[in-house]
C-alpha cells in the first residue's frame, strides 16, 4: 500500500488535469484518486483510458460544484495513511513525493510555504485525523472557506501546521471565469464573505456547545447566512447582519434556605460584517423562574 494518496477533483478542468496528473502518476509510494464531479469533459473516461492504475470516482447529475463533497468522496476511495488534496491546476515537481514523504510526521498537517491563491487549498494530512474531524464540511456552497474550515478543525484537534517547499509545485494559470464557472455566485469576493461568515458562526457554536454540529444544522445555518447576504447585496447594502440562536440551556442552582430556582438561558450570537471588518458581538438573556 502506498504511503501517500494524491486526491484531485475535476469539474470542467480536464485541460488542467491533462497537465497535472501525468506528473503525479508513477511517483514513488503514491497512489492516485480522481473525482469526476459530473464533469462536462468526461474526465473519468479520459483517466480510465490513459491511466488505468488511477482510481476514478464518478459523480453524476450535479450541475454545480461542491468541492468539499468531491474531496470527501475522493478520500473515501483513498488507500493510504496520508491524504494529499491538490486541485487539478496544481503541478507536482518530479521530486515532490521523494521530498515530502520523509517530512510526514504524526500530529502534523502540511501545506506549501509560501502559499498562493491557487495553492491555498493544497493540504496533506493523516487519514485518521481527516476522519476524526469528519472530513470537509459539505455545507459549504460556492467558492472558498472549506479549506480554511478543515485547517481550523485540524488545529482544534491539536494538530500542528508544517510546510513543504512551495518550489515543489507549480500552477496552471487561468482566469477568474474558470475559477467561478460552476458556482452560482460568480463574484469571488462575495462568495468568500458569505463562506467566511458561516465558518466563523459555525466555529463559535462548536466552541460554545462543546461538540460538532450535525450536517443538517450546518446546512440550515449556511442557507440562512447565504440568503441574508444575497438579499443585502441585491439591495446594494455592503453590510451583512445575522443572529444565530443556540439551543436553550436549563440552569438549576443548589437550593438556598429551602428555595430553589430554575434558570432558562437563551443564547444568541449576533454577527455584523462589512467590507472593512467582521466584528462579532455576543448577547445573553436569562429568564428567572422561582
């Protein structure tokens, strides 16, 4: 079994994959998974014909692109203890595997240093760590945030960031239209703001509740934040404001002089995001019942 599994996804990027995949296949101690996310270029057929040793995951019926779901599907098909997530426009050096494998140590995850816009989501992590945190958050829709979220949860797990030399990878240049082609929100900055606001709200709730949130709860939160943001942008407003309600909590202090009390704690987090900053404020409201 290979020690490192290269995982990439493709949605309308076959031209890029034709440049990147041949650089990976055949590198020592590396297996490969390609996820064809309903690619209009029939990526799966091309990979199967030219690189039959590569595992192919086929997704059908998806008009848009969910990078988090695509990468999770790729991870499930992987057969190595270390997972290497790279977009189809990232070009591996012939020396990458030989250079990176000796660096891999438990308790760490790895990114290119320094990173660029295109290489930002290139991440190598242990499979058991990836599975422990539930992989990528599939509630994200649109461009940006899902890789920052994965990094944040790896850090919460106690894993430490480390780097491999950025000189070991290159990039296939492409325009903004190619980046946003299969996302409903075509403005990258707007999509990033929506997804970052969701990310902050989700991490706050996880810390306050002391547990992960179910996918259904995350999806509902994302839809609410996204709808509010799109309404604000459609009306010409630059700011986004949203209130997130946490589950209520019952508090019953010890009885004093024969009198007992019960407190019903209602908790909300209020977020306000504008083009220059993203402050958050917390409010707490308690109902006292004797």
